[in-house]
C-alpha cells in the first residue's frame, strides 16, 4: 500500500513480517535480506517474503550472493549454497572477516592468518598478503565490494587503528595488489557506498564525515570533500550521490528522513508515520531510485519502508532541439542512453557545468555523439578519457579536426601523459585490454596528427613520448603502421623545419584513417 509522508510529500510503501526468535540481520546482498537464527538462516526478498531457509552446522555472520547462489561464513568455515540448495563446506585454519562471491562457485575471501600473523585476501589457492601484524591479529573490515568488474576495494581498520583502503585486481583466478593507501587514524570507523551512485562513498571516522570517490583513470579512491554535517548519534547517515546526504532516524511513532545538499543550506525533511514501538534501524540501502529502510521492533517484528529518493532539481535541457524542458538527472541520463535527446554543444556545456557525470558518460557511450562534443567533454573533464577510450566511436578526420579546434597544447600534453599512464596500467581494463590498447594507440595518433607541430613550436613535445610510442605498437596492426609512419616521418621533417620557407603552408603529416 502506498502512503504519503508528512512534511515534504513523498510516497512510500510499508511491508512487515515476523522473524524467528533471536534472528539477527547478516546483511543485504543483491535484492535479499539474510538473517541468522539458532535454528537456521533465512533469506527474505524485497517484499519481506521468505525466499528460502538454509540449515547449517554453524551459525554464520558473513554473507554474499551471486544470482541465486549464496555464500555464508562462520569463524573458520565457508558454506557455498547453489540455486538447488546443495551445500558445499570448506574449512580453514584462518578466520574469515569478509567474503564476496564473484560467480556461482568462487568466493573472494578476506582472512586473518594467526599462525603467520597476516591479513590475507584469497581466491582459490591464490593468496595475497596485505598486512603483517606484530601484536594481536585484529582487523575490522569497513567496506568490501567491486568498484569495477576486475577491481575490488577493501577498506579496513587494523590493530594500530589505521584506516587503510586497498584496491585489488581480480582476474583469471588471480589476485594482485594495485595500491594500498592509509586514509587516517580512527578509533571507530564506517564506510558505505552511495545509495544512487556507484563510485561515491561516505567515510565516517570518529564522527567526522568525508566523501570519497573512485577514480577509474588512476585506479584510486580519492578524497572529494570533508563534510560539516554533524548528525545525531542515533541517526544513520548515508550518501545519496555526489551532491546529497540523507540522515535517517527513528522514534517510537515515526521515521524522520532529512536530506542535506553539500555546500548549501538546502535541506528537505519528511516524516513517515509508524505504529508505536521501540524501533531500531537495521539497514539503509539503495534499490535503483528507491531508498529502503529496514527497522526492527519488539517481538521480532521487522518493517521495510521503501520510498523514492528526493530528486535534485530538474535539469533544463533542449529536448529534440525544439523546447526547453526540466528533466531530473536520472531521466536525462536515460534519454541520452535511448538516443531520444540531441547531443549538442548546449547540452554538453550544461552537463559539464552542472557536473552531471552520469549524463556525460552516457553521451560518450552514445553512437549519436558528434566527434566535436566527445572532445569537448574530455577537455572539460579529462577523468572521462577512459570512458572515451572504451566506448566512443567516430570518424578519424572529424576527431582530428575537433582536437585541432578545441584542445590546447597544454591539454594535449596532459592527455598524452594520461594515455601513456593507461598503457602502463592496462590491467585496469580487464578483459578489454587488447581492445583498449589499440584504441589508446589510435587516439594518441589522432592527438599527434592534430597537434604535433604546434607542440614542437612551443617546445612541448617530449622525445620520451616518441621513444615510448615506438615500442608500444607491436600488438597493433593498422594502428602500428600508421603510428610508426607518422612518428618517423614527423621526426625527420621536424629536423628540417627550421630551413623551410615560412610561407609554405603544405601539410607535413600524412596518415591513413583510423576508426576510433
């Protein structure tokens, strides 16, 4: 049944059920809530209906799902339950502190090895040692999930109370450390993913809130801002997206939801009535554009409240080149994805000025984006270069023309450095490595074709770039021929450029078309 809240009117839905005695929430994984009780483990769907009951020898405290498969872990036992209910048990001398299913059979495990005093990440027989301990082997996992298909993010607090964020490559059954950074020291810490944004995170260290973001180009988690919001101790706080924070707290008769917008005094509040009870908030999660709040009352009663996230103001766009209309960011992103809105300079400028990253990504993925608008996007936000390399298609000559018109010499140098960095860290592309390798070389060719003489005149062309590129094209075919020809031809011509007649306007560079 749909209800309307008090204050700012939002529609919400209420569902409730009765749990077995002394049942405890293990967590939400996928679209399921998993509870553990003495007589078994219970999986409830988003309607709070019982989906399955699993009886195991030991009561578990960790859970992860993949489709309809389920992994549960006790102290030193791992259970993998397939769709048909068949249970496989794996025993170890190490202690489980986090698990993450990567397919229906394999589980990425984070463990404490007390005999070697080490923190391990393990996949099958492959083990990555993350940290050694001098005293007690004590570690608390704050967050563990994939931030890219092949990049796993693990945030933890060690025995010295240091909060550390590690990024781990998981590919072809192997695990390897990409980077490990100390964030800060904290007695108490929590980390959660934004409810409506995949690459934004909220870190709470001793009550001080920070917004973090995963940067796919440099494969790192970076600090975006520290927040001045001081929530009540009884409230549960979650990041909604890059712009908003939601604060949820319960009383005996209601659930209060408060939205804050960073850097402003904008604040929206709604009150959702509840039956009188001693309510405890168990979880606040995102489900598409919905927010789901799970509460526990007396007598093992649980209630699930689901409501739409309060949308940010509508984005004003030129729709079909005819009329200016207001569209929420999510709808604008969907319209771009479906090809129902024209990608022009007005739209791109609006997207970049308002930092609508999801919309910019959809533009770069679109087959309808003009080459000049694709270049405009990466000029305004070079962090999106990785998206262009992965997805954007366009005509070679049009790309060169767009680069000549819009990319400054300084920006060109920055882009070349970024492309070389991508090649050095080609593993970040996972199974798309060869595809992206060729496209990186092709786009480097476009940049050099368009700007190399201007950069040479400004003494901004680095010989190390030329030397490196000559050794990076052995895996390419057409791109290899074109780039090698371009580099050798350009190098020889540049040596004699000083002797040329200044009035000679003939083109110095000839290259064959490459489809990017």
